[in-house]
């Protein structure tokens, strides 16, 4: 499996040759801003990383809600990202049942 950083390279802008002479097509991918993500009860660690890492690599701020039954796993995942050097306020976590 490729590393997260290698997957992040796929999000970079690309220049594509055009069928018309002397014309280049450029894709520019920009962050959305704030992205919300959640995880399932079955695979909370894996789901958390699959939600959080691509959003952060893309330059977004993330609000993450772990599954109601696994809040401590979600908190540990957040802690790992913080230990990796994510700036304060870029990755946030909320908890609750979500029934209201």
C-alpha cells in the first residue's frame, strides 16, 4: 500500500496536453475549507484515518466525530495526529449521540 504522502501527490495540480496546438489544460485542486468526517463502530481506527488524512493532505480543516460507542479510539487517533505535528485547531473532535 502506498503511503499517505504518496496518495497526497495524486491531489496535486496537473497539466494535461490538449488536442489543440499550443494549448495546455491545467487542473487546480483547492481545499474546501472545513470538512466533517465520522467513523463506524466496526473499524474506528481505519475509518478515522481514511476520513482525516486525505482531508488534511488536501489542505482542509477537519471536524471529526467518532462513533458513539468508540470515543476513546477516536481520541487516540486525534492524539496521534497531534503528536505528528498537526497545528492546533486544524483537527477537531466532537462526541455525542447525534440524536438531536
